[in-house]
C-alpha cells in the first residue's frame, strides 16, 4: 500500500468533557494552536508571533493524545496523526515520502493539526535497529517540512513525547516546536474527575470516589482507568450476574494495578 493510504484525516470525537482536569493545558493549547489558526490577524496586530509547533511532554498515559484530539474536535480542525516509530517500521525506504505526503495532505485539508506522537523516535541517537543515516535523512526531511509550515496557512504541528531528553535539538529551534507544554501526572482533583467520568459507564454501589482518588496518588490517567476496568472484572469474577461494582472490588484492583511511572522519568521533567 502506498504511504498516502496509511494517513487518516478526520475530526476526532474526543470532547473536553471526556477529559479529567487539564484546564491549564487546554488554555495553553488554545492560545498556541487555535488562536493563530482562527485569529491570526489579531495576534499579528499585537505583535505576537504564532508558534508553528507545540510539544506536549510528560509521563505516559496522561492524556497528551486526548488533549490534542479534544482541541481538534472542539475547534473543528482536521487531525492527521503519525507515530514516530511507524515512520520507520511501516515505510521502510519510504519514510521521507511518507512525511512529504503527510504535510501535503494537511495543507489540503486545512485548518488542520498534524499530531506527531513519539517524536523522540526521530531523535538521532536512539541506538535502534534503524541505521543512523536513515534517521538523519528522515529528521532532515521533517525539519524541511516544518520550516515550510505556516500557521497562517492553517496548519499547526502538535508533537508529543515521554522523553523530552531524547528529542533532537534541531526540532526545538525557534520557528519549529517552539512552545513547550507539560502534561503532568493527574493530581487528586483530576483523578477524581477521571473516576467520575468512568462511573458514568460503570454502575457502582457504596463506592467512595474520594477514597479511590486518594489511593491512586502517583498513578497515570491510564492507570486510574485500568483500576476501574480491573474492579469491574473482579466483580464479574465473583458473580457473572453482578449488577454493581463494589468497594471491595476496587480494593483488589488497587492491589493489582500499581503506579508504574519511574521516578527517574519524572525527574526529567
Ligand atoms: P502515551 O504517552 O502513552 O502515548 P498519552 O499521554 O498520549 O500517553 P493518552 O493516550 O491520551 O495518553 O491516554 C491514555 C488513556 O488514559 C486514555 O485513552 C484514557 O482512557 C486515559 N486517560 C489518561 N488521562 C486521562 C484524563 N485526564 N482524563 C480521562 N482519561 C484519561
């Protein structure tokens, strides 16, 4: 299949309401992405230079992808995404063409967000199976494409990574990914909201959201969601006709799903 056919252009369906917390991230994204696309002239009038690209960084499973999608949904922007690792694995020998196609399709469907997930995979020294020359060529193609992006033409790049230390410095130069937005582990309030959203789908009885939110300190958003799934499975394990998930099930889920973000990773941010 041609590289083109792998690209999916769509407006996602994730809403801000589907996401717990994240108000600060939302505001920063709106300023950096939505305003330049929708109010480019106003920014120019006040002497603000619109960023071409934004880098979302932070621990895995903490809503980087969700917020990028919600921004696209709520501002009615097309969304084209690609994973750093896929650029090499899917299109052996065709990576540069794939990148050219990606940016070309984005311009065609503008206003659009190009979401580059795992952008650290494009860093030069990952020591992966891909040879250094391939890495260099792909990286330099990406830089060329980025330099051709103009937010006033309706295309903005949103990149994401867990490993900001592995990103090639050339990607961070002014005029490229020049706005950094940290997406942290969820705090108590955010975990409470994630649980609240989950409980709209999971019938519970005598379950204390506050207690689970308290006991999931250090968990990623994805891990909080996993606790809910594990609790529901525990309820079914006990009784296939179960109609509710109870606190005892959450307690066993909390014992099996633990916080896995290493401190060494958090120290990087
Ligand atoms: P990765 O770095 O692993 O790609 P990510 O930061 O992009 O992770 P997402 O893919 O956005 O994380 O989130 C993973 C899953 O975790 C989501 O599909 C959702 O179920 C859950 N999740 C994480 N954070 C939140 C949140 N704040 N609100 C609701 N759900 C969340």
